[in-house]
């Protein structure tokens, strides 16, 4: 495994984490509805773990909290 060092501001990390989280939601719940879609559960699990790590970097107290569920109204 190759390790990389990346310098980001907190704001950049927040944006990146939000975008990654939104993409994971799409990958888990929206994309499977399309014909021919093949889900990669290992990649999805890795992505969820990574988003969790990024969130804990932004807010270390969030590591001890229960993840919140996002609800949207139509």
C-alpha cells in the first residue's frame, strides 16, 4: 500500500467529505436501480470507512457519536 500526504484546509476537507458521502449514498441506493449495475460491496465498505475517518479528523468528538440519518422532504 502506498501512503500519500495531502495538505487541505478544514473547509476543503469538509467539502471533500460531503461530496464523498453523497457519492456513497448514490452508489448504495440510487445506482443499483439502473439496469446492468454491479455493486462492489468491498469498495462501498472501504468508502464508508474512509468517510468516517475523514469526519473524525474534522470533528474528533464525532467519533464517539452515533451517525445521524439525513432526511429530505419532497
